[in-house]
């Protein structure tokens, strides 16, 4: 948008916006940098003047912005002279000072030529960066280098591989496209990575069950195995660990619904009653177990979060999704719904996510959503049977109670699947 196309009223409103944002930025700048050193350039008076100067010069010659660029060079020369004559100190040598002045100068033209939210968003982001200086520098001590590498891998998944993936099927064996395949990987990885970050960095004091619930958002199977091992180490049944195992599975149903909703909102709505009911029952069972937790021993489950975001893991998940997609299409064409339900029971013993995502992305045609919902519920029930077996295998006799509760949820899931088939 050109500033010349604005009506006088709109132009005045844009100038007022630029002035207000510059004052806001100046307040934050003075609080951080001028409380002790008053000679630092910039502040509550300078920034509005810079914003007005930038806006005025951009209006003088709006086509090539030559006047605006000339003013920018003058400001740069002045800041360079200030750097040369000012004694060096941590504040006066900070790049934030010239960057803040430059931003204040640019606020005027941005407010005139861009949608108002752009100027507001840029200014608010700058104020947050200024005001959280100590906290941001403190992250260096908190966040290890491995976390930065993990964040880089996550950006590779969503920012490089996903946009480059073809959107057309590459084989007649499955309608799954490379883009859809990788989008499914990104969806699961995003949920797992967010759960991991919350579990690792969110304070959990007075919320001892929270790590198990967050673990369920990442992998209820892995959480079950870890907690079952803790049961064996304690050599006796502990209600807080039983509550954590069942609570992680309750969250699994919510995770399934969230992932399905990303790809197929209609299918997610069909599944929602059963998933929410099973999640509510699992949550109630977990809360009931938690009531018997021993406060004397301390109820902290001691779950140490593990980084779930590895490129190798993502590639393995993608291969599993392709294999299940091909197998599902073949079983559906040869054996019909009975074969699909049998396959769901088999694949659920290993990992329910690839099978659920395969259905959510529409890889199975000519089958009612009720039948597909039944297949998802059978896969989840089968996964609960597997987790019950893991609990007994890793936890021994002390894990009989959570194993029984997981088996109960599996039975309820099969019953819900039968109801879907009957209604479909």
C-alpha cells in the first residue's frame, strides 16, 4: 500500500499509530539502557522523533525513498560518531542500541505502508526482546547445546523437507503422497516435541502427575515401560505409579483425536464421543489411583524426559506409515472390514499412530467412517493390551493393578468399536 493512497483521516491515524508505538518502544529502551547511563542515544523523546522523521522523509519522495535513505545514512553516521567518542562499556557497545534506533526510524514508514498489525507486531517483539534481556541471556545457562541441535532438526523437518515433498502419489500401491506422508511425520513430531519441552522445562512442583500425562502426549507406551521399571525397583505396588500409567493412556486418546483432527476434522468429530469417553474413564481411574498415593514417601514419579526428535526416528516412522498404508490397502481389498479390524489389532500391538494417520489421511476408500472409527478404536485397544503386557513384564507382580486397568480400557475400547460397527 502506498502512503499517497491514504485518505487524510487514515494518514493521521497511521501517524498516530507510529507515534504511540515509538513512545512504547522508547519506554522499554529507557528502562533497560538509560536507568544508569543517561547519555545513551534513544528513548521516550528520541524514538518518536525518529519515527516522525522516517515517516515524513518517506512521504517527501515515496517512489524510490531517496529522502528516507539519506536520513538513514545521516543517523548511521551520527551513531558511528557516538561509538567513536563514547568510552567502551557493556551498555554503550551493545548492538541493541543502534538496532533500536534504526527500528524507531523505520516504524514511521512501516506504519504508513503496511497493515497496522505489522507495525504493532514488530514493536511488541522488540519491546519483549529489550525487556527480557536478563532472562534471554539466562537461557544460555539453562538450554544445553543439544537442545539447539534438536530445534535445528525440527526446523529441517518442517521448513525444508515438508515444502519440498511432492504432492502427487508416486506409486499405485497407496494413495499416500510424499507431502501427506511427511506432514503426518511432522504432526506427530510436533506433538511429541512440544510435550517433551513442557515436560523438561515446565515447573512441576505440586503437580507430580503432570510428567506422566505429558509423557502420554509423547508416547504412552514409553511412559508405561519407564514407570513399570520403577515399580519393579520399588519392589511393591505404588498407587502414584499406577495412576501415572493409566493417566498416560488416558492422554493417548486425546492425542489420537488431536492428530486425526489435523487431517480429517469430520472423521475426528465421528471419533470424538468414543475417544473423549475413554479418556474420561481413564482419567477417572487415574485420579482414583492417585488418591491412594503415599504422601509420606513423596509422590513424585521421577520421570526423566527423553528427547523424542531424532531424524532417524522420523524416517523410521515414515517407513512404518508407508508399509502400513500398503498393507491396509491390500487387506481392505481382499478381506474387507473384517480384515481391516484384524490388521488394526495387529499393528496396534506395535504403534497405533501410523495406522491412525493412514486412515485419517484418507488412504482407505469405499468404507464408512463408522467402520474406520471402529478400526482406530481396535488399534488403540490392542495397544492397551500391549502396554498391559509391558507393565507386567517390566514391573512384575507390583504392576498387576495398572495392567488390569489397561486391560479394562482395552475391553471398553473394543466395546466402543463394536458399537460403531453396529451403528455403521
